[in-house]
């Protein structure tokens, strides 16, 4: 229990844990980048992985220095691609036709929930959204 009584030992444990976690994050980033890179030959990927296993710290530093710029570009390209895919999916799922909006507004008008002025406002909004969609397409 003498170990935990010294403030410097506690600080050393915290710093060591931080460095270890940072190294693991870098290692996982490197491995995922290796498999994401379509231009790198399979033998080079295997060599990088073997070196990461046997000489992990030096290999990580060399990889980050030598291939860091390409790694950042591939990560950015993947993030943009994922964001575009999510936006396209949301557009296809959430897209409601203006005629559906007008039918819903008409049902509210017929039920007496909204008055004629509110119905005309909702109809105009639905038609203006259709015009905007047609302009972007």
C-alpha cells in the first residue's frame, strides 16, 4: 500500500494509462487505414501488420510520419462519403410528396380542425416545397 501513498506514483500511473490509451487509438487508426487504402499492395499491408506486431512503437511512428497525410485524406474521404450516404438515406425516407401534404391539410379542413385560411397557407407551403425540390433536382 506504500505505492498509492506517493503523489508521484499516482501521477505516473495516470500518465502511463493516458499514453497507453493514446497508443491503442493510434494503433487501431493505423490498422483501419491499412485496410481502407486501396492503392497499397497486399504484401505491403502484410509487412506493415507484421512490423506493427513485432516492433509496434517504432512502426507506428514511422507509419504516422510516412503515411499520415494520406491517412488524413482517406479518413476525410470516408467521413464525407458516410455523411452523404446518411443524407441521401434521410431524404429518401423522409420525403413526402406535396399532394400528400395537401390531402392531409384537406382532411384537417374537412374535420374542422383548421379554417380555410390555414388550409390555403398549408397548401401554399406544400406547393412551394415542391417548387424548391424541382429546382434542386
